[in-house]
C-alpha cells in the first residue's frame, strides 16, 4: 500500500484540534526534560518543525470489537498533516492477531512483508513515534487521552534513546546498516540541495545526515568538513563562470586556507568577522576525534550543519545572481 492510499483528514476541524492537542502535549513533555537551544534537535517535532501523523486501523484479537489503532509520524517539510487508513480486513488473521498490540514495530514489519505498506515508506518513519491505542479520535475525551499518552511516550523515547548514545565514551561500534531515527531535520536542507543541483554534493551531504541520524559523530563531522570545503569551491566556481578570475592560484589540490584567500578578495569580499566564523567551523571539524564525549561531538556536528546553511544563504545566491565581470576585471 503506497502512502497515497491514506486518507487526508487534516481539513477536519475535530482532527485539527487533535493535532494541536498532540503538539502541545509533545512540547509540554519536552519542557519536562528542560531541553533548550540546540538540544531540541533531539526532538523531531520541536523548533517549528512539522510532521505527518499516521493512524492505521488494524485487527485486534484482544477486545470484542476486533480492532485497534496504530500510530506513527514522518517528517514533513511544510506543515502538520494527519492521515488515516482502514486495514482491518487485511490484518484479520492469526499471524497478525498474535502480535502484541504494543509491538507496533513488529506490526509494521508484518504489513511490509504483505505489501500493505511499502518498505520505502516505512523507512521514513520516526521510530520513537510508534504507538497504539484502543481509542479512536471521534470524541474529545479520546482525543485528550490519545494525545497525552502518545506525546509522552514519543518524547520519552526520543530523550532516552538519544541520551544512551550521547553518554557512550570510547565505544567502537560497527557502521549502521539502516537509519531508523532522525535527530536532524533533513528537510531543512532540501531547498539547498535542489538549488545546488550537484549529485556528488548531495550524496556527500546525505551520507553526513545518515551518520548524524546514527549518532556517528566522528564520521559526520569529518564529512561535514568536506562538504563545507566543497560548498566554498562551488561558490568560487560560480564566480569564475561569470568572468571573475577566482580560480587563479588555487592549483590542483586546494586547501581550506586557499579557499579563504579567494573569499577575502573581490568580488566576494568576505568581512573579517565572517572569516573568523568560517575559521571556527574548520577548527571545530578538526577538533573531533574518537575520544570526545558524545555531547561534545554532537554539538560540533550541529555547529557545522548551521555553518553550511549560513554559508549557502550568505554567499551562494550572490555567486549566482552577480552580473558578468566588467571588461578589464576578467
């Protein structure tokens, strides 16, 4: 079953109320953990980010009425949505019915095996958001009950899962084979990647986000350092295409310092404070090693992600929109 099969309930006023209630309960639970600033990247629905909520009505052998509801969320770039699908008839069998109602992950895996849900769709699910309920969303009491229970479980899962990984020190782990959690809003960078339209850069950046999602901070920071240099190189090349001699003197294997030299000169004319900021990003990337604490390395990755976004916003558009170099300056 492709996601298009889900019915969009977002325009239903009662359902809109549920989305608001759930979000308020979610944010209230984050306050309980006293999380602020960059720590909010640990929570998928914080910091003005959006999600798509999904509710699937499935068979249940535990109660007389014969069904319950499975919930989960997926990041959404634009706005909060809620979708619904009735799959009771397709899940009404012993194999599915014998799965514990609370084991939502196992239920979803079963639905993937039966092509009820596609594997590509399921890969997008925020694992910490998985939940279930015997209550539907028809009345206000059920809405309040489901919202409080779901939000609490969701935030608690995100907090404890990230805490366990951030507290690990000097532990060597095998490279992850699958990405089950998002701790960065991937969609925040979609516009940037589409604008750059560079398959190599997109692949490099997506691998960094994958490493971030798996808490592989050393790998992520190292990769983001390369992405930073790659982005600066693309900006320099854009100016060169407009007739400015920005590639002169770079050589075959330019370094970060070489890029900074070009950024200081016309037509980029980077200001001293901006140069200090970019140097700090490079220093942050170089400071990461296998012996930093999880908290330290995560914060460095957050800073590098912010830095790439800022350099793109501050310099890339200018490199595209600038007029051709006047004669004599080419």
